[in-house]
């Protein structure tokens, strides 16, 4: 990918992922390898801060994964401009634009699923301030 991703501090959010050039709707932003975490470590993991950066790989088996690259650093937004899909066969996660993203705009996904869906409870359960969009 010719576009370079970078981190920048975002008020009330911590670090956020940005891109040096515009991204067109439908374009891949990043395909990240997943580091699979053992299901038997779920109790320890879920009580740690690292859990906030994980993706559910197999919810029924408490199998979590950490996305390498910038993957685990994309912030949440109710009105997101990107989404993701997990490829379990290749053990990767693909981040892609669901709308045009201007250069130097934060790239955000909606961890609640559908665009427009609130995800407030996740933040409140962790004692974090919910920013929303």
C-alpha cells in the first residue's frame, strides 16, 4: 500500500491511526496478521488492559486475538469510516474503508458492529469515557 499509516494522539482517546493520503471507499487499509491467544489464558487476559486491544476470534471458546501492525490500535466511532473482517483460515484481519477517508483523518471502526450502533457499555464497563463519533 502506497499510503502510509501513522499514529497521532487524539484528545480523550489516546492514540489513533491516520493515513498520509486519501483512501477511497472499498480500499484495503491494512491486512494484519493475528496473534492468537490461548483460550486457557482467557481469565487472565480478560482481567488485564491487554484485553481492550483484542478481537474475539471464537467467542464460544473464549479465543481472543491481538492484531499486529496498527490493527489493535484503531479507535471506535459510532459513525465509523472503516470496518474489518477476520479471515480465520489465514489468521488475518482486514481493515477497509466503508466511505472515502480524506488524508490525515482518523481511521475508526465501530466495534459494536453496524455503523451507527452505540458501543457505550464496553467503555463504561472499563471505567473509560465514551466519546462516540
